[in-house]
C-alpha cells in the first residue's frame, strides 16, 4: 500500500467507525451480520468501494430495525381492528373473543385476522346481494310456486 492509499483509507475509516459505533448501539446483534462482513472486507482491503458497501450495510441494518419496530406497533393496532370486524360479522361468544384477543399481536396473527375478516366481509356482501336479487326476482315474477317434498320410493324386492 502506498502513502496515498493509506491516507485515503484512514480518511474513510473515521466516518465508518463512527457509523459502526452508532449502529452497534441501536441494532440488535442478530441484525448486524451482513454489516460485520462488509466491515471486515473494508478492514482487509480498504477502498472506496468497500467503504460504500459497508456504509450501505450499516444503514440498511438500522433501517430494517426501525421497520421491524414500526410494523410491530402497527400490527397490534391492525390486528385489533380486524378482530373487531370478525367479532361483529361472526357474532363470536365472549370467551372466544377473549381467546382471540390473547393471541400475540404480531405480523402472522395480523395476516390471519385480516384474511378471516375479509372472508367474512365478502360472505356478508355476497349474502346481501343474493338476498336482494332474490327479492327482485320474486317481485318481478310473483310468488314462487310451493315446493313439493320429494316422495321416497321404496324398492320392491324380487
């Protein structure tokens, strides 16, 4: 390494060290693995390219941590909203409501509640549409003919 490369490496190392320290303080250790690999690559071969990769990995680790926190906060609120729709649409008994409310308010529970709420909403809308169509048909055609119950036929033994 010549003097210019050493000077450039030391110039790049100081801001990267500060960013790495801030990131290590805010990000959980399990979220730092890609950033540590990029930092090791910069230490082994200091270059502007490795500096850029390490900087991006450190910032991505911070961004992922923030997104995970925000989605966790929003997931509990959305899970409660979806559960309210489920309770209203299905008319759940109180003990089942309490059991569902006791589930962890994570992304998986939120997705499950969202799917159930959407299915119940779709069922309610389809049922209302079918009922309205049936009423329209009855008004248009008049009252339907009485239904005859099927007569059971007995088989004769030969």
